[in-house]
């Protein structure tokens, strides 16, 4: 079996983000929402910042994927902004928080779907398997560093 690439790592994170976002929608309990959201936000920020550095930064230097990478970075910024709005709202059981959590879930799903169907194929073509494996190791290291700094 070959070594995991950055695309494997991103897909794995996407699955976890989807699961956390879904569980967040399913529970009405404010304390459970607080815990789930904390987990989601930590993963989301670490994932996005590491991905920006390891994948989007080199993609922005290409002609074929530059606009896709710039769009992906903007979507990361939007997701972080929405996450900060949810963090600032202490009423995790309230209607406004519930509505915002639905919006961030939709934004994340759109972003991840687009990334998996547009960015991933472009990255495979541009970088090749060997470089994607190296990028995977860099991504994992940087993501872990971001997670440690959030604690």
C-alpha cells in the first residue's frame, strides 16, 4: 500500500468535519453543542491553515489552478469568520446560533465538495503522487502544530 498523500489527509479531515457538523445539527442540547462545536472549530482552523500553507500556496503559483486556490482560501476565511460568530454567541441553544450553525455547515459542505471535485484533480495533475506524499507529511505536521497552539 502506498503512503498517504495530502489529498488522503484532506479527505479524511473532510469526513470528520462532515460528521461533526451533522452531529452538531442533530443535537438540541446546548452543552453537547458547545463540545461538538469546539471540536469542529479546532479541526477546521488547523486544517484550513495547514492546507493554505501546504497546498494552496504552491497552487497559487500555477496558471491552471491559481483561481481555484484563491477561491479556496477565501472560503476558508469565510468559514473562520462564521466559526468566530458561533464562538461569540453564548446561547448555544438559541435560534440565532442554530441558524448560524446551519449556514456554516452549508458553507463547509459546498467548499469540501468543490475542493474534492476541482482542487484534488488539479493537484494530482500538477504535483504527482510523490510530491503529494511529501505534502501530506508537511500537512500533518503543520496541522498538529496548529492544534497544539489552540489548546
